[in-house]
C-alpha cells in the first residue's frame, strides 16, 4: 500500500509541476460598457457592477485643480459634453488642464451627440441626460457602495508624449494618482494601464505592488510600438532593442500584463507572452465570434464594450462568471 501511495504522490507531483498555473479569466467592461451606457460614468459602472464583471476599465484625465476625472479624452468631448444650455461643446473640445472640477461638473455627458459617427457606432447606448463626468474617487465610492469585494479597476493614464500640453507630465500624473490611491485605500484593487509606458515605469518604481498593463497597438490607426524602430511611447523599451518582439519588450520593461489591440495577437504571440510569464488581456472585442476565438487562443482576459455578450460567451466556454452586485449610480 505504502508503495502505491508513494507512486501516486509522485505522479501527482509531476502533474502539478508540468501543468501551467491556473489563470482566472478576466471579464472587463470597457469604459463601463459603452455600447450599453454613457461611457466612463457612474451610470455605466453601476450597470457593469449590477451585471457582474471582474474588472471596470476606465480612463483618467486631470483638471486644472489636480483632480483625477474619468474620461477617455483629455478634454470635454464635442461628441459627449453639453453645457447647461444644452449645447455640445465646440470642436476641438475643452481641455481638463484648463478647467477646474467645479467647471467640469457643469457639463452633461449622458447622451452622445445625435448625428455623430460615435452615435452611429453605438446606436444601442441608453441616453441618460443629467450625467456628469465622475471623479475617480466617486467611482471608488460606487464600488464600495456596491459591496463587491472582488471587482478590480483597470485604470488608464491618458497622456500623449506628442502632446505634453494636454495633461500633467508623467511624474505629476503618477504622483497625483498614487496619492489618491493611498488616501482611498484602493491601491490593492487597481491595475494601471497606459499606451505611454513612462507612467508605468514610474508606477513600478514608486508602487511596485500595483500591477501594470502595457497597452499596445501595432496594426491600428495610431500605433504606439514598432518592430523596426523606436517609439516615443515605450520609455525606451522598444522591440528593436529589447528582444525583437512586443511581448519581450513588455517583459523587459517590467510589465505583468500585455494588453494588445485584439487583431494584433496570434496563437504564437499569446504563447510567447505566456512563456515569458505575462498575462494577455485583449481590447476592445465586441463580436461574440471574436470573443470565442480569442478565448480559444488562450488569452487571459477580454475588454469589451458589451460585457453582457462577453459573459454569455464566457459561460458557453465553461468560465466561472463574476457575481452581480446591483447598485444605483
Ligand atoms: O484598455 C484598453 C483600451 O481601453 C485602450 O483603448 O482608446 O479605448 O482607451 P481606448
Ligand atoms: Ca482605455
């Protein structure tokens, strides 16, 4: 008997050693789920929490009085923001760095401008007039109110090395962010993501326990990383000088998560990233057939404007679904 038990434990030990570690799949609501609700608002985040997601994805800007607000653009967008008279702001928009929080709060971002290409792209987004731009602190408060102890936030520093005048510099941005996370005691609930890897380098140095998410776009309209030349976005960690591939550059930069545009990834690059110990979380995937294909490729998470569809596809793949925590905005 003792011999059989010893052989069995040897087999089990071998199996444990050869199986790759289990990865929990990450269902992320992009901007809270912008195909369904006004993006990056308490309305969309409460919708996502009420449905059940693993992660709220959101974008950050900074006001003139140093408040972190949640917004994809570094300005009040002409496609989203209406003043108290109901007029959408004129192009090119009003930069947050020129506005106080009190000024930002006078605008309504609850309804896409009718006739815009954004409106055509998201015809099912529910209009919720009277919705303000939230601060990041207000999103933390919503998460607390929901009672969800698991949901995480994938928070993106919106900063552009080619347009330094439209945001604080990386140093200031990260200083403000880490101070807020410290004050709100939310550092253990967030991942910091960026196309501008300079901010991620500062997060590594100052708050090494916070996971960093290296965003990349190679084939899309605004590439931030190239295989054959350096980029101002990569803080010096270019594939051309760091191993020849994007996953190797992310690894060299110290990243834990590689977050590529979904049509940049292949089975080979997903495998390479995993071999390097990176997780792969793709954006922004809205068609069920693409979600299913990417899950089959082995990605560790999907960021989607349709978290409802993503939940359904994940369910059919046998992935455990995150619980719903209904909460009002
Ligand atoms: O998190 C990835 C995705 O949000 C990056 O693209 O432009 O929607 O912020 P964008
Ligand atoms: Ca984003």
